[in-house]
């Protein structure tokens, strides 16, 4: 399936949208993360306005929209990373598997093991490859085994490239390998959800393509929620797309094919065809 969108230079390009032959498309949607009336403020400035969404399990949900519309803020609400920003103030509910993550009895550190995060710039610790992977388990006081390390590195499609250098620094890897190491670190504690904030935008196209292929595999086991400024990427890799627009409003949330081929909201059509950004 194709639709024509425009690159920023105005030239028409073709956007491949995930095809419905994909087995995942036939799975019924089971909500894993839902928000209800979610508002976020930085001091007095509102960044998200009354967001209601139900994100399905074992699918890829892409968050798209112009810069500053609240995509990263939304992502950070899901595993309470906004707690670390003094100016941030959250109202409403973020429900993960039936429990509001903002309830007083939720431990944000434990929550972040269940809802891991991968950032734009690969950020391995200045430690060995092995120690990067085992870090999340050791802070829980868990013993780690060689099998745990292998499983996480295989899960991140990195094992074959690093199996003979596990004691070398993670910082000596290429950018794309470092990002896959960060994904291995996120999956080692066996999370349910992986949040990714523009995980390929600092990588070259080959490394980015490997991460896209990896996301396709990860979603067999995990739920992936990804912020991307790249609409072609959203169309290629996601099952669902949420479009945020200026003012922190969630304007449309639907199957990716519907968003890119037949959006209901004219502002979404204008955005994805490049009429404004
Ligand atoms: P996006 O990810 O869509 O680019 P963000 O979530 O980063 O949007 O930002 C949404 C709004 O919140 C913007 O107006 C931004 O300036 C503001 N904002 C984001 N982070 C902070 C922060 N740490 N302190 C104050 N304002 C912030």
C-alpha cells in the first residue's frame, strides 16, 4: 500500500505502509497502557491536554507530530521519567495493566524495569558489554548468568557481533551497536513495554534499518511505543499511529494504514502531506 507524502523539500515520495498480511494485524488488541484525562504542565505551561488513549499489547505504536507537541513528554509519563523534571506536573491517569502508575504505592524504579526506555542518543554505561547488560538485574539484587547475557544480546540482535568481546567496553562499539546494546540492557530485566524516543535519528541509514528490523522482532515479545519525527519510519514499522499536534493535543489515533491513507481529521492529512509541520 502506498500513499504520497512530501519530503520537506516538497518532492513527492512514496510511503510504504505495513501491510495487513502481517500476522500481528490479526491479533485482537489487548490494552497494556491507557491514559485517561492526562494533562502535563511544565510550571504553568501545558504540554499535554487531556490525552485519552489505549495502547495495544505486542504491537508497535508510533507517536508522530511536529516538534514541541508533547511526544517525548507523553512517553516519559508512561514510566514516570517526568518525575525527574522538577517543573513537570502530571494530572489524570496512566494505567499500566490495570494499575495507575501514579498511585502512591507504585515504585517508579520497579516500574521502569517493566517499562524500559531507549533514548535518541545511544547511552551505554562506560562499562563492559556484559556489565551493561547485567546492570538492570544486579540493581535488583539478582544473580546474573552467562545465559541471561546471551539471551538479552540475542534479543537485541547483537550476540553474533559481540560474543567474543563481552569484557570490552560498550563504548568501543559503533553507534548502531551501542543502540542495540541499550536495547539489550532494556530487555534484560524482562520488561513488558519498551519506550523508544527517536532511537534511530542519531544513526546512519544502515544502522537505523537494523533497528527497524529489530523492532519488528521485539514486538513478538514486547509492546513497543516509539516517538519518531520520520513519517516514513512510522508508516514502515508501526501498527498504530498517534498524531499529536501543537498544543499537546492527541488529534487522531488509529491503525497506521488508516492514518496514512485515510485520516479522519483534516489537520492530520495536512500534517502528513507536509502542508504544515
Ligand atoms: P516533542 O517530543 O513533541 O518535541 P516535548 O514533549 O519535548 O515535545 O515538549 C513539549 C513542550 O513541553 C514543549 O513546549 C517543550 O518546550 C516543553 N518542555 C519539554 N521538556 C521540558 C522541560 N524539561 N522543562 C520545561 N519545558 C519542557
